[in-house]
């Protein structure tokens, strides 16, 4: 895949796409802050047991990363596609934690049913790729090949 095509910003986003990108950014800012403060214990419970790192280290590090990514989604309009790919990679890195929460039936953050946890597994990647324009740029690059 030619990555240079993935760096181009798509046409001006629609209002809904912009709203969802800003909401995603705000959510990451909020969630990242909660990693470091009031929800730290809940996040530690989501770290897969097989991960050879301290659960607290994973929670704190991912909290700082989420704050940085949330700020970038909000502030870097012109780089939204590049930031979108970075956010998508981050969600890919934490995806095993989401799968672990689903497989181990861990109730947290209002996700207290397998249906809710499964819905998040499907929804998160689509929201990130659509709201940042990354999906459109990828599709456009595929068509031009």
C-alpha cells in the first residue's frame, strides 16, 4: 500500500464528521484524565493478565497517550487524517484489552453485558476511521491504484 496517499487530507469534512471527531477528541481527553485519577482501578481490571507489564504502568501510560491524542484530534484540523491513523493504531494496540474485557465478562464503564462490550469492539474502529477522514483517504488511495 502506498502510504503517501494516506497522508493527504480528504475534502473538507461535513459538519457531522467534524462533530464526531471533536467528540472523540473530548472523549479521549476525558478518558485519559480518568486513567490517571478516579477510574484508575477500573482500567487496571481491563489490562489482560497475560501482558508482561505492570497493569498500573499500562493504565498510566495509556492515559497520557489518550490525553495527547484527544488534544491532537481537537486542535489539529489540518492533520486530522494523520492523527486519525495514529488514533486508529492506538486503538489497535489497546484492542486486546477490549477483547479481554469481553471474553472475561468484566463489567466497567457501563459495559455490563456481552452485547454492550461486543458493540464497542465493532464501533470504536469505525468511529475513529470515519470521523478523522482516514477511511475516505484509504478508499480513495485504493481506487487510484
